[in-house]
C-alpha cells in the first residue's frame, strides 16, 4: 500500500485536528517551510496540490476578468441591510468558486475580504473599502458579508474570508512608517470590536496584518496578533514582512524580520509575488541561526492546513456542497438582479426640497449633466465590468433625456506648432493643425486629457517616455494618466506628469515627453478654449424640466490605496458648474457618486442623492430612485442611510494621523459640531411618524436585557422604507462618554397608513466600556438616555434606562499605575510595550481619583534620559516627587511627602522622548533610594 493510500489525513470521518496532525507529521521541514509563502508549493508524494492565499473579493471577484461588480463596500453597508449584504457575499463566494473551477492556479479560495477597519476619517484613501465609522455597525455588516463568503455548512467553507487590516489602519501617506497610536479605550472600544464580531460568529477564518505600526510596533509584530487572532490564519500584507528590515528598519536583516513575524503569529508571507524563493531562503536562514525552530513552523502550518482542509481540498468532491459550483454562476441572471437590488438599496437621499422635487414624474425632460453622467467606474478592487448601465442610459430609457459631459474642450500649442494626437500614437508638438482634448478636472490641481479623436486619455509610462493617447482612463496600480500644471507666464502653462514627477518637454523629434526635471526645460503650452463645458451644461439645463448633475470622484485619483485625500471639497470647477446649472434651472438634482463623503457646501440645490460607485447596475439604481419606480412600474423608495458623518469642512476633523477619537471628539460618537449630514441620515419619499416608546424594564442589572418598543407609522401617501435606529447615551460616568452610540436598528417597509411595532433588544453588557483603572470592560451604575430616531442627530423619541452595574473604585497607587492607562493627557503617545512617551517638554498624563494612604515613596519605571515630575491636582500643582530617569530602561525610586485622601495625580515630563512604563507608590520600608 502506498503512503498516499494509507494516510489518515484523507479520511473525512476523522476529526480535523487529527487530520491536520497526521499530514503535518508526514511533511518534511523543508516542505513545511514551503507552505509559509502565499504561493504554497505542491507535495506530489502526498498528493498535496499547489495552494495560494489571497483572492480579492471586496465587492465582487477582482483581477480575474469579467465578474459581477456589486457596489463598493461602503455602498453595500449604506443599505443597512445585513441580509442583502450576506446574499451579496454568497454570490461573490460562488463566483470565486466558479473562477476556481475554471482556473484553480489563478483563482484562490482564501479571499481577502471584508475590510473591517472603522471609517474613522473620510480622508482615508481606502474609504470605499470599509463599511462604517461605527465599529458595531461595521461588525454587523462585516459578519454578514463574511458569512456569505464562508457559507453555512458546519465544516466546509465556500471560501475562506480574511479580515483586513489588523490593526488601526486608516491612513495611506507613509503608511508603512506611521504609527497608529491607540490609547486603551480607543483600542478596546473602537478598533478591536469590528474584528471581534465576525471572528466570534465564526464568519471569518483568517486575518491580514496591516502595513502600519501600532503604538510604535509594526503591526506584523504586534502582541495583539497573539492576543486576538490565535484561532485563525494570519497572513501578511504584500511586502510587509520585508518592510521590517527594509523601510521600517526595526530589524537588521530579513532572516530576523521573517523570524520575528513568524514568532509574532504571521503564518503566511505575501512577498515577491509568485516567487517564493526569497521567503524560503530567509526562513531557512532563520532556522539555521536559531531565530526560530520547527515548533514555530508547525504552529503556522497547522493553521494553514486547517483552512485548506475546510475548503475541501483533501476530500471527495461529493461531500463538499461548494465543489460543484462552475463558471455558470459568473454574472448569471440571478447575480445581475442582485447587483441591481444592492445598488438600488445603497442610494441615499440626502436632501429633497422644493415641492419636493423627487421623485420625478414620467415624461419629465431630463438633462443629465456631468463627467459621471454617462460613466461607470471600476476601482482598484473591482472586477472587470461585464457590462455597464450608466445614469444617462438608464434615465433615457424612462423618457426624454439629453446628456452633456460638461467638460472643457481645448487645443494646445507649443512654440513649434500645435499638439496633435494621432490615433493611439505619441503626441506631437509640431503639427500644423491641432487635435482637441477634453479636460477632466479632478480637483486639487489634478487633471487628465482625453483626445477627442479616439476618446482615449494621454499617458506616459516612464521618465523620458512619450505621451500617448491610448488609455481608457486613469487605471492600474500606478496611474499614468494624470497631470498638474504650473504658470509658464504670458498666459501659458507647464504640464507635469504626476506618476513620473517629470515636466512635459518637446523633443527634437517633435514628440512630447515626460522628461524635464524642472520647468526650465519644460515646453510652455498655450491653451485655446474650443468648447466651454459649463456653457454647454447651462444651455442643456435651461432647455430641460429637470437637470440631474452627476458628480463625484474617480476611484483612482485623489484618494485611493497609497494616497489619502487632500480634503473634502468638490473640485472647484465642478462646484462652479453646478452653481451655474442651478442658476439656469432651479429644478436641479445633484447626484453624487463617490468613494467617500464630500463637503458640498451651501449649494442651494433642492435635491441631493449619494451613492458609492455602484457597479454594473449603478445607472439603473440611480434612475429607479430618481423616478421612484423601476422600469416595471414597481415603487422604489430611497432606502440607503449614511454610515459616516458628512462634515462641512476638513477643518472639522483632527489630524489624519491622530487616532484618538475620544480626545479629538471625532466620528459621530464624540463630534460636538453640526454636521452637513449626520451618521444614519437618509430620507424617504414616504413620511414616517413615531410614537409610544416603551421599555420592557426601566431598570436592569449588568447582565440584563431591556426590550425597546416603538410604533412606526407610514403617514405618507406612498410605500416607503424606514431604518429605525436605536441610540444610547450614558448620562453620568467616571470617564468621558460618547454623545450617542448606535445600539441597534430595524429596516422596515410600510404601505401608506400601515404601522409596525418595532422591537429592539438592548443588553446592559453592550453598554460596557474599557476601564483603564483595572484593564477590563465595565458596566457602570448609571442612567442611560435611550433614543429611537431616524439618524444619530434626529432622536424622535427618548426615555431613560437605569442600569445597576458597578462603581469604578478609586485608583490604588500601591498597584502599578500603567502610564498608558491615564484619564487625560497632553502631548504624549502610547508606544511599544505599553509605554507612554512624551513628544515635548511639559507633556503630561493625568490619573484621576488616586486614593493615597500611608505612602512614603514612589517607584517609576521608564527611560530617558530626563526628568519626570509627579504633581497633585494639576500639571502645575504641588510637587509630589521628581525622578531622574536613566538613558536605558530601569526603575528609579524617590521619597514622597505624606498625602492623604483621593487626589488627582499628574505625570509631567521634563523633555521630549522620555518614556514611562508605570508608577508604584510604596511604604517607607520599600524605599531604596533616589
């Protein structure tokens, strides 16, 4: 009998752990190491096939050709419909299986989705990949999507969902070098819950570590991996493990970097594309040097093999319900219908005045205006669109409609002649007659030029390379199609190619090239306006009953992976065009299509809708909502609700790199201003009334649950969808509490005059927050305002719930007071090993309600060199002790005068760069010196 025939790992009746251990025991160390790379080598002698981690499936199957393209993730979440999101996940998972059936080498079954980083700041370049700024809602939607991807079989996985990106990842600029500094409450109450929910539900079986540092430690080395992710497979992000010894320089060489990541819990390295040789070389060297041993390799391989077993790799296909899925599911009719449903459900009606203006009536003459009016864009993680329904195409199917892109058309002239764009060939600067170019203005000085002759965008692909008009638009990992300008004098301009950083020059051969390092060698360009885009838009609007202006972003420009947004404003040219159109036709509708919120200002436009980039059925969805009915005449109500705060300006936001939402009053949880549109906002064409808010109990214990009841009635004259939202606010607390917190919601559809009794559970345990004094969650004894309403800023009905929890005791200074567990601070940051480091002199951290007894000394653990001063009551209050910390980490003790009672303690730093771990107050006999 051959070794393959007698292996127990092939027996599906055996326990998973037994099968994994059997296969693990039959692998050589070399074979096991080869499983630690993204592209895992086969083991022919055991019948083990090739395997790869990492199939992108964020809102459809990406990078494998045509597949159903659903709305972006932030759009899916805007439906506030977990069942819909789960069904989308099922469809995407089936299409992954279909692609895998067609090409198992290219289409892996370990999918890298969903993204569960809370959308803390709308300037994050990858905003469209997340779900919500609220961690609980993020967890609900992520669990639904992951459950769909995973499937509902108790053992077999449809696909293996991977949560991204662990942890504290919300900025792109210098993302591998910046540290996301998370105080304990932000870590436990905001960042971790979104990951914990899908893991606790068993919906996700893997997680990906992020590029950034967390409290000064690279995420790929964070102890939080072991603390939070040890039951799941952990994969590294692309090239991130190499960063440890390269860009981050926290370790001297790759052998040490790869060994440290493996010890920290990164099981599979995503490095060097399909070339596993460098990774295997680094890990083998680490083994030879004793940096890791076989037990570290075995621990990682166990988690890798567990996922592979559950994907059905080693079992007869008839046992696995997902093995029979074929290519027939890809963009099938059912998935197209689901794409329409999802896109429609994600549209949010932000404003509807003047009549109201929406829904439009049949026969309305519509002028569709704007660069997104006849376009559907893919983003970096989209699949290839199998077809696309644009807004104009869908609106034109409903009645009379016109379209204008509303962009300027220009001609360009150099000192040597006109700029011409031969079809698909290099641009010349010495022509006798000009070609025309349409200018796409993306804001913040970024433009693209599309040749009018072939409708292809100009691009350069390397420094010194010629400009060629052969691209469909901005696309790819490196965007080659965008430019900025500079004044060249005499009304002329210079053109700079963004990707290469070179200025456009005119070569001796007459070709325009991205070759000049400075404007001194760049060619000055004279711009002749051929068509005024705004003028054409105004004329179209004036000749229509309604103008629908479709604006937004291009997903590859001014905010995407590797690039954060410069701000929140609409491009100035687009805003000016919108203003002119509205002046020409007061019945103007703004339809925003974007990956993120905009600060649209006081446009005065009576109706505003928003959706994320909606995929192949985007136009259908938008038209359905605009007209309040689908093409079959069935009523459609705008059902989407915002999952992010829409601020009036970026001035309302803290620094992008400041992750402390509590201290900075960030997100809807703490923001004290008046937003442009609040979290949870979204209008209906129906009118809903609320009444009779009741609680099943007005007082509950820390382990109790109160049912929240309210009656909702459709008081309008048409059917509608309402998202009933439940918020709470703790009225008194030892700590700063959120102003409001989403605790539940119900999505209901009511006919005119119909009422529904909504019941939402409210568990006292969900009211817990992280107690820094004891390092655990706590439910305080307190009264909570309970609000039912339409958004976070619209509490229609309120009542009060009393929770009998516990009182947080005064701090005991005899136990170590960890510096990071402070109650308030100024100019200090949490860093590695739970240290607290000053960023300037006179930085401080406060510890409230310290119960001093007969303490005669204090022991401070930290490193300087520098002085820290302990003061009472205030950063400039009475001095309790002064301690000189050495240059290397250590303990220093100092006497303290008698202090009685409960006082506030302040740790004040004498200089920048001083680090404190903890403080312990001691009795007299424990003092060992100054």
